[in-house]
C-alpha cells in the first residue's frame, strides 16, 4: 500500500509541474504567500487600458487602476511594470519594446483607496483605435513619504488573467 501512495505522489508532483510550465521554457510559480508578512501593503484592481481623453492626465491612451494603501504611512510615488499588446493582433504595437516601467507621483493616505491614472501619450506615435491588452501588470515599487520603499522586483504579486 505504501508503494502505491509514493507512486501517486510522484504522479501528482509531475502533473503539477507539467501544468506549471510556461511553454516548457521554465516553471512558472504562482505560490500564495506563506505568512501575512509576505502579502503586499496594498490592494489593486485589475488595470484598464483606456483610449478616451482624461483631462489633465492623457489625451490619447492611458492605464487606470485603483490602489488601496493598507499601511499607516503616506504613499507619494508608485512605480508599475507591465507589457502592452495590440488587441487585434496580440503583437507588440510599438516600434521599440512593449515592456513598461512607469513611475507616478501621487499621494495616497493611509487606508485610502485612490484611482491611479498613468499616461501612455509620451510612448506612442499613433493614437490607438482600440484599447491595448495589458499583461504581467504589477506594482514594482511603492515609495512612502517617510523615505521607506516597498519593492516587488520580479512581479511576484502580478495581476494575472
């Protein structure tokens, strides 16, 4: 009986690894946090690509999301990282890289939820006719008014579809 359990365990581990592979180029690990200290100090909504004008923010294209500061310290800057793709072709719509890392100065008080608006206008040369697809979106860095910094350099807490 013990031999059968070991074999089932090996099959289960192999199956999990097989489903966790990303194009067989590497293992994608999306492991939930082990302890409360491993959770980010914020909650965000799924980012939305917009192509309508937002006065004082952008004329042609931008990304919006809500950010809840779950700390007792004021946030004064947020840096996000993400990839953008053309909605129709699902390819890179830019002449350069489609990987972005953008910082936004914004004040978010403790326990406040605020809409964060990021302009893409300075990165485009043609106004899009359809919103971009957003992939691998995550908060790269949160800078606080007291000078402290929280970072997720590798996108452990990225938004996934």
